[in-house]
C-alpha cells in the first residue's frame, strides 16, 4: 500500500503532531514498511482456523449468582464501634 502525503497529514492531525517535511517523508516510508509487513498476514489461509478471544482456553471460574438471604442487621451491627438508627456511624469526612 502506498502512503501518500495527505494520509500522513491526516494521521498527524489526528495525533495532534506537527511534522516537518523531512519527518513526513520518513513517517511515510515507515508506515509503508509496517503496512507491507502486516499485509503478509493476508497471504495466510485462515479458513479452517476457529476465531478465538484468548490464546489459551479460558472459562469463567466464578460461581453463578444466586439470590440468598442477607445477614440479620443486628448481627452485622454487633461488632460496630458506633451505631445510630440501625446503621454504622462513621466520622464525618466532608464538611
């Protein structure tokens, strides 16, 4: 793929870069080299390859969510240093 001056200026504008003419020429050559290297992947036959999300097989190891009763409020507040109106009382942190 040939990278032209307009493409370089467009990419530089997106990246908020100010490039000199010499830098634009070097970037064009570098991008052409990168794109031609990546284009080699198009030569591979991937028709029999299953698309994957991860390189190694991973499955969810978390338990299923299930609705259960919560602990009784009085048991939860039993060890609270301070409580007020059935809630934990903590120091005020915002004025």
